[in-house]
C-alpha cells in the first residue's frame, strides 16, 4: 500500500495538477499551452536518459532510500511551485522533476515492487497500477472539492488572487501528501533482501552486446512503436479539462470534474483489460483498446460533440479514457511474446522505453501549438485528429506484431520438426 501511494504521489505535482486544473493552471501562471508543453518536453528529455541510468542506480544504492529521497526532493519542488514562479523557473522545475521522478525513483520502485511480489509478479504489478489509479481518482476528486470550497459560490466571479491562492493551497496539499508517502515508505517498506551490487557503479550503464542482440529483433521495434502510439493517446488526457472549458463553456470547477472523470476510468480499465488479456491474449486486448481510442478520438475530432449534450460528452471521455488506460496497462505485456531472452530483458525495456516514451518530448509542444494556433473547439479537434492517427498506427502495428510473432512460432516449430527427423 505504501508503494501504491508513493507510486502516484510523486507524479501529483508534475502531471496530475495540470491535468485536473489545466484551465486554472494556465491562467494563474500566465502561460500558453505551448509554453507548458515546452516545460513538459524538457521533463521528457531528462526522463528519457534517466530511464537508462536509473536501473543501475537502484542496483548500486538502497532502493528504499532512493524512493524516500526522490519523494522528498519532488515535494520540495512543490514549495517553489506554490509561489507561482515565472516561466523560466517553472520550466527548470520540470527538468528537475525529470531527475527526481525517473532517475532517482522509477527504477527503485520497479525493483522494490518486483522483490516484494516474489512469484506473483502479474498480480503485484497489476495491484500497483490499479491501486495507483484508484488513489489518483480519489485524490483528484478530493482536490476538486477543496478547490471549489476555496472559491466563491459563483465560481465565475472569483478574482485572479482568489484563484491563485486556491491553486497554491492545492499545490501545498500535494507536496504534503508527498512527504507523508515518503514517511510511509521509510517505516513500512523493508530494505532489499538482495545484497546491493557494489560493483554496479564501475560497469557501463549500457551493455552493448545485449543492445545489439535486441536491436536485431523486429518484434522489439514493433513493441516500441506500439508503446509510442499508446503513450501519445495517454498524453491526450492532459487536454480533457481544457476541452470541457473551451468547447462547452464549463467553469473551472466543472472542467476539473471532467478531468477527474478520466482518472476514475483507470482502475476500472486496469481490471477489465487485464481480465480480457487473460481470456483472449494481449494482442486482442491491445487491438480492442486502440479501436476504442480511435472511436472516441473520431467523435471529438469531427465535432460531433456540441454544447447541451452533456451525457454524450461524459460517455465519450469515459470510453476514450478506458481505452487509453487499457493500453497503459498492457504496455509491456508483449515482452514475453516477443521472445526476448530473459538475460536481455533490462536492455529491451531500456530500448523500448527510450523510444516509446518520446511523446513526453514532442506531444506537449505539439498539443500546445495546435491549441494556441486555433483557440476554442477547433484546436481540440485538431489535437484529437492527431490522437486518431496514432491510434490507427498503433492498431496496424499491433497487427504486424501479431503476424511477426506467429510467423516466428511457426518457423520455430518447423525447425524443431526438422531436428527431430
């Protein structure tokens, strides 16, 4: 439970805050969508390289201590953010969080979770992601309630100072939750049972032999492209609350509630897609999730949603979010089916993550440019046209991945038959 809480708490300030309160966030900080996207992009650049280095760091030092240290530094950044700093400081803050949330934290979280899970790895990581989703949903709902209580009853009449003060309090609450989660990890998560690898620091971060081996595998590249397309869809959840305000005229509290609706779909989708993946296979679940994302994106991009049809807006966002979080839950489920040797798992994850998470670099600026170039509903339609295109690419790539692994299986059977003859 401590890992579930800290696993989501560390991302409250960099992502959840602007996702739920995006209209207020932009207005209070006085920035455009493109400027916020640029800050996200700098975070993504730092994070991409941190994925490679964070694993060896978790082998060299105590994973439990790394998690606590990362959470303390991330929460300290929230104290700066609560002062509503200028754009330059805000951008540097996102780069700093790229180090604390990925370099110091991510590898340590995965290592600790894997160790505590022992032989029940599927259940353990499913519980981690589903639990994080439920925690995020509950917390985002609570934060919207607090935010509304801090504003006048007539939200539209709130002054800039009142909105700034309310957002600063939410930021401080998120920072405080980070400190609490660090204490939970310190007191309840045991030290690693495995001895720390004191020689890890003297070894190169990247094993060139394993990287060369996995680079020759077509299925690995296809999996990386699948994750890239799925992650592009995931980045679109940043736009839901702003879309509700710009296209439907919702006030800031109502827009935040729309953003929260998306969070509630995460634990539901995590359980549902996991069940489907067990009953069918991960490729079938991926294809279904991509199809749902494409359908929802098409509804938004074609302008079918119009003010006054609230139920259709809720259904579209709920269904699209379910597809998005379904993809998120299946990110690495195909690694075993790609027949990646167990000894090269780390290199495969590093390469796939490096490629698959590049939307952290380009999607923020791209979404910001599209939204700022054509303000209002049209800009959001352009954003979801991009999401539809990547959903279609992901759907086709999944079909190619399925063909590739089935062809490899048949070839393996034929070779085995010839050997037995």
